[in-house]
C-alpha cells in the first residue's frame, strides 16, 4: 500500500487506531491527490465507515507530505450546522482548550456572548463587538477584563493558526464570497456534501416582499436621518410594482439593481453614523447592526450580477385562500454550478457523504471529470442488519392522496406494521410526506390497544424537541411520526427497530426551483430523492451490531430503488405482502 507508513503515523498523531478498511480508504484518497493530481475527490462512504476520521487522517498525510515544515493549514472541515461541527471537534479533542491549535472550531460572531455589552435584561453577542468603542473611550479596564479574554477574540486569533479548522458551511460561504479572512489550506473537506447545493441556494437566495419592504422603510426612518428622499421613492416604486404584479421574468433585474442601490446607500449611511456615534453605546450598536444587515442584502444582489449564475425567478401574488399572505419575489441559484470555483480555498477538495456520486457532483457543481476521482467504499455493516421491505406498495402521489380510500389503505398498512413491532415490544419511526399525513396516521395509531405511545411531530413544533421527548420515554413501545426526519436523526439500538417510509420524498413542485430541476435535470431530481431515501433508511442502524427493518409503501420508491441505484448494495431488499421477523 503506497502510503501505509504515513497513514499509520497520522493515526498515531491523532490518537486513533484504524479499523476495518479505513487505511485502504485513506490510501485511495492520498493516491488520487498526490499521484494522480486530482483536485476533487468524491467519497461515497456508508454509515459506520468513520468518514470524520478518514478525512482528518487523509488531510494529515497529504499536508505532511506537501508541507512538512508547516504546522497550520492542513484542512477546513465543513459541516451543515454548529452542532455537527461541535461533534467533530469533540471527536478529536476532549478538553475545551482555546490554545490548542490542532483542531479549532469557529462560528459566526452571533454565536459568542459579549460580556462587555450584555446585561441580564438584554444579552448581546460578539456580532455587536464594540472593542473599537472601548478603545476610543480609553476604557482599558473593560478591555482587560472582558475583551482580552473574549472567546470570540481568541477564536479570531487562532483560526489561521489552526492545523484543522472546523466550521459550518454558512461561515465558509460568507468568507469565500465576502470577507476572505481565512487563509488557503491543503484540503477542504465538505462533510454531508449532498447538502451543499441546498445550503448554498438557501444562503444566496434573494428575497423581498411587500411586508419586508415596508419594514425596511420603518427601520431606516427610525435609525437614520437621511436627506435623500430618492431612497424612499425607489422602495415605494418597487413595492407598488410588486403589489401590481409588474415585476416579471423580463424586467426583474431592473428592480434588483434599483433595490441594491438602496441597500448600498443605507449600508454606507449606517456605517458612517455608527462611527460618529462611537461614544454612544446604544446608538453605535443599533447602527452597526443596521450597516451589517444592508451590506449583506446588497452583497447577495451584487453576486447575482457578478457571477450571472443560472437561476430561477419566482413571483407570488398575495392569496390568503392558498396560504400566500404577502406579495413576494425570490431569485435563487439552481445549483452551485460554476460558483464552486469561487468557493475553492484549498489545494484539494474532498466531498464526502453516505449518499453522493459522480453524476450528481458533475451536474450540480460543474466539476471537471479529468480533475475528479470518485471513490465508493464498501458497506461497513452486514446487509442483513439493514433490511428493506416493499410492503404492499401502492401508488401514492399528490392526486391519489386526495382519495380518502387511498388514505385509509395507507393508514391501515402503517397500522399493521406498527402493531407487528409493538407486539414485539419495539419502537420505530414513521416518515411521512406532510404534516397532514402525520395527523391522519396518528389518529389511526392512537386507537391501537397495547400500551404504547405515539409521538406526533406537529406543524410549528421543532423536530429536535419531539425527538428528545421520544428518546427520553422509557415506558415501553413507542413510535415517532415526522415529515422531516430523513437526516440528522440518530436512533441507535432499541431506540428504533423499524422505519416506515410512507411516500417517496420527491422535492415539492410548489417550489419553482424544484420544478425547474425536474424539467431540465430529471436525473438529478430522481437522484436527490434516492439520496434522501437512503439517508432515511439509515436512521435506525448506527453500528455494525445494530439492526432494523425499513418498510417502503410507495410504488414510486420501488421504481427508484431498483433502477440505477448506487447504494442498493448496502441493504438486503425483499418484497412481501406479509410481515415476517
């Protein structure tokens, strides 16, 4: 094995022992980068493979070989959320040591408390950092007691000294698109890379509505004394056009340019006003926050014109009968596409997930196949422990779910599965297509006798709260129902021995971007759904000794699962009209 010696040395440095096929996986990544000169590695690694350790070791080895005299700048390690970033950090370092620069986690300023500004009644974050105010006011005692020991300040001091820098996608996007404070590294690791497109689209979406424009006028009037009446005229012109339905696919860029000029002018005016009020803490904080807000709003529109990315424009007229409470406009990227080049800040990029493949990244991120290596690792869990059962599949879609006879049959099938496992004393998860279906199935399940508990994820509830309550329940068999538990849900061991996926989780065609993907990139539309199904089927099997059965009830899933499925080898699939142990 080409790099076995270096890989084992890296494991020792990080305090881990390799298991299963990890050394071979790291070696494949190292060969692709160092010998084959591939810039992008796409790693499909099933649950339980140990992606976090594999990626860190790979970054260690490659950095040590390319830059043996440099402690810092080995990797960025990107995750979807701060919670996942903290889990990564805890994997590699136990103590909370701000001086340790092997693995450093950074977050946005609004995640750090500001002891200097906070009161019991009104907590403040580092987003409103006023150290400049304190310096100009010669408040050395405040600086010494709070600013010099501030966690946010310590983070900024070590982020470019870290060997491995852990953060979330949003922080990284802001840096690459706007601030450019993070120094280049040897490897950028995109964890759960199948989420990259949606996270990027969410971050870059441009949105304004009648209500939001009215709020802008109100806060500008409240905080700034602007003599330029043209600002208010432009906002009124945009708002009137919005209400009248005159902003269209053909002319929306004119309105974007106009509103971007407003954002820029307000940003500059608020910034200047903040600096002139630096000795007035209350005014300074409000004006500084306002300046940052309008800077961000301007940057999104500016990026649209700079990069000219393929996009979807959507206008929605106010229609309370359809749940549309406001006139609104949105402009969204379709995919990351060519903008991925802007996000690059490393010699190599490792895009890894349990559900990602070459076709997906080639289409959505414009990666050059000649510079990209696809590595798929073998299943790490016994496939007999991850059973897939197509149980009495029926046609379930938007139209058939309007038929009460279909809904009744769907509920009866789910009831049959839940009762089978409840009689065995087992707990499970039911993944539904909507809150309405959650409610329908819950009503049927609640009449079941046998002393078990139904946990229903209702509209307005946070899944994390319902999930915590479900996990804490120790009163016997139970089932949790949710429309949003395909990812980020961890139910190991006896917490769940079965999962029911009621309907194929296709993207909502009520979203014009999703509709566009279906029309222009049907393969990506299907592949994204298959990724979600595979993720959902892995919620209840979290180790090699764990086991669970996943039931699919929709014929559309049957078609997806059996056609060009790169992840089917991780499961044992069967078709049955009877429940078996």
